[in-house]
């Protein structure tokens, strides 16, 4: 999360808002966030923080299946 920015920089990881900024920059249709630190027992705050900047965000949870839209070339 953003409150852990200095730790993220130190370990060369991204915060949730870093991921949201990147999704905005590339005009992504959806953002799946994953690779969560074990310090986060409750993942809901991660989702809330990310959605504050990029609404179409979901948690990438092991075992879940995600359907991505098929891009058609015209």
C-alpha cells in the first residue's frame, strides 16, 4: 500500500497506486493486482486503495479464473 512506499522502493516492488497509475497510463481496461506481501492478512484495503485511482481493479487470487476480453482486429 502507499503507506509502505519507502519499503516498496527498497525492495523494488510497486504500491497499489503505482499499479493504478500504470493502468491509467496505458489505458488498461482492467487491472488485476497480485503478489501480495504476507503482511496483508486482509486484502480488502489493497483493493479499496487501488480502486480509488483505477476503478476497474480486481484482486488476482490464486485458484480464481479471470476472463479477459478478446481483442478483435478490424
